[in-house]
C-alpha cells in the first residue's frame, strides 16, 4: 500500500488522476481499484495537481456570473469583475491567494492569441497567475513589463520557463537611487522600446498594494512601514506601478515619484483593458481609489473583499 506518493510513484499518480478526472470514479472506488486506502487516493490526486500532471482550468465566465461580481460591475461601472470563493481552514489566506491568481489566469486566457501582447505590473498574484498558464496557450504571445523589476517576483517565475522566455522586462529595478539616475535610465533606447511595447498591450495586469503596515511593498522589501505611514499621511491609499494614489485615484507625490522606472498612472488610465487583482479586506480603499480614478477596467478579487467593497460603496 502506498502511504506517501513520491516521484517514483508516477504510474500510480497518473492512474488515480485518470480514474478520477476522466472516468468519474469516486475516491472510494479508486481506492478499491488500486488496492490502496481512501486517504492515499487523496494524496495521489494532490500529487497529480502539484506535479502538473493535472491542470484545473477555470472558466472565467462562470466566476463573472456570480451575484457579487454582478453587483460590483453595476455598482462601480466596471467592465468586468470576477469574485472567487474564499478558502476555509488552515492556510486559508494562502489558498485564497492561489484562487485569486487562478481566476486571473482564467481571465487572461480569453486574450491569448498569436501576436497578443500582455502587459504585466509586478505583484504576487500577477506572477502566480502567469505561472498557471500552460505553454500551449502561449503560442505567439508576448509578455511585457510595465515597470522595473522586483527580485521577489522574479523568483515566482523561475519555475515557469515557458513564461520567462516570452517575457520582456525593463533592464532596471522598480526604484533607483536618485532622480538623475532615473532620468538617465528612462532615456535609454532599451527602456523606451519595452515601455512602447507595453503601451500596445491588449490587456494589462496589475496588482494593488495597500498603504498599510506590512503591505505588499513592505513584504517585498521595497519600502518600510514608516515610509508607508508617511505616504498614507499624505492621503495615499494604494500603489500600482510604483506610484501611490489617493481615494480618488489621484497620484500622490512621494519620495518614489521621481526615482521609479515604468509607465505612470496617467498612462495606465489611457490603456484600453487594465485588470486589477487584489485580495484581502485591507486593500478595499486601494481598490476604491483605483476604480474612482479609472485606473482599472476590471477587477479580480475574493468574496470578503467584494462584500466589504460593496458595503463601503
């Protein structure tokens, strides 16, 4: 009896996955067929997913049809909204983040076709969603960064070489040491070429950080809680592309403003199809500001965040 599937159990993992997903057998029936325990079947199916033997792809149209998503679209004038169910139990936040990323990946698949350019603004959910796209869906597709690099996000994509080989990044970090250095880098042909390509994207994906202690910008090591508190005191509620904005979506001048490399929020407003992704009720004000300022056209989020967003109006 197999108690803990390992890489050399690949035959058993594939057989369990086939019986469950293709033949529609229950886990109890599979256990009988394979002469293992019901618990072992559960572990085999989990191994099939974690090893990429089975890919579960969502149809974003069904998520868009959820009542909360409909209320978000109608209440905030969004072109589209996707709301994912919240995971329960231990590690629920991590699992919910995975669900949000999976929903974003499902949304992006609508726009993937040969010749398509997809703009990406670094955030954890954006990076995770890209890693969930299958290689066969990316034929002729090109990804392009809308802002400078963040090493913490790059690490997520190292497990997805099929994405990396299609990704054009800016040859610069998100923030540089001074305004003069930033100005010099922006003048480089290599930087201008990448940003020009980003402006032609058929869809642009962006995360949204909150102006709160321990937010994503802090966890990525880009800033400190004290600095974020200073930005919040100036009216900032969130950040995208390394720029901070207030509850009306207006740019808040900070110490980052002249040191950042990438498209600006005013340019983001002019793009035709910007999808914002954010999970967690602490990001409600950041989402509200992005919507009020017409920085995003569509939203991907989770149930508690969608509910809080609607309650605040």
